[in-house]
């Protein structure tokens, strides 16, 4: 491939006498353009397949310069809104997280430090989406000019953590309110890690006197009964309907 330039030559009388032909080899430029196009296609494919929102922001006014297609899948808003609305990100942070997220990002950006933080955003369909945002800061003359990062959807993890907390709270409520003595001990050494009020009432001990100790330390049962309990645990993995004598505090 070549680029041709043809310039006519005229005599002193103005008659066309010839032409100067200039040919510029375009092969190298075409190769560079093709390589660049291939690189951009591979880069675009990589970015769009990352399981998170890849983004770029002007650090001076916090306007989005780029956002990957995953943003529409995760939050549901058209991509052009991220780019066209100057405060799109700020406006769609959950109200309870908005002040923290904005101030923290601005603070760390001003210091020129990369940072990561978690916050909630409101999706187009009203869902609450938890994001873990990884941010890098590009500096020029020690001034932040560009932020780049990836927002990873961690909603499932946060939901699982919340469900676990709620289950633990329900268990603790039932555990401490049941009108029968209940305790939790370590498997290895039988050390008490938790107990309810009924245990305290029956034994006569306070909670600090029991936690971190074993029934042997407290002298609650005889060595013979301890052996029977350990044997049942070893053979069946549990103890059912075994009568023992509990020695209370003197």
C-alpha cells in the first residue's frame, strides 16, 4: 500500500510539461494501525470480561471518563449516564454510606494514595448492591489527575454474613433463655466457652468463675463419671440420657 501525491510541472508559458510523482509507503503505518486495533480489541474484551466494573475518573472533578459494560449488568443503568451525569456515582450511593464513601475517596485521593473500601449502591431496579472498590491514583507533578479502579459486587458475601449474624443472634437468644442448663465446651479439653443462666443458678458459680475452666477444674463430676462421658463421646459421638452427679459450689 502506498500514498500517491502528484504535482504538475508547467513551462514558463504555462503549458503542462510533466508531473512530479511522490509515493509514500503505507505498509508500515498500516501494520501499526492493525496492531493497535488488535490490541484495543483484546483490551476491550479483557475489560468487559472482568467480573467487576472497570472505571476511570478525572480526579479533579470526579467525572467518569470510562466505565465498562459490566456496570449495566451489575447496577442496571445505561453506561452513558455514568459519563454524562457529573455526580452520577455520588447520587447513587446508598444514603447511609454516601458521606463516608465520598469523603474517604476524596481524602485518600488528595493524599495520592491508592485505597479500597466497601459501600452500597442503589441499582436501577431498587436493589441494594454491595461493592468493594479498588482504587489507584495517577499523579502528575505530585497532583492526582486520574483515578482508575474496579468495583467488585460482594452482595452475596454480605448477605451470607448478615444471615450468619442473624442465625447466631437467634441461637444466642434461645440458648440463654431456655429454662434448662446449657453449656458449650471445647472438644479437646472440655473448657467452658459459654453457658446460660440456668447453669449459674444450679451450680452457684458466677460466669467468670466458670469460663475458661473445665468441669475437672471446678470439681463438678467424679473421675469415674468423666470417664463414662468420654467413652460415650468416643463410641457414639454424643451422650444421651446419662445420669451424673453435679457437685455445686460450696
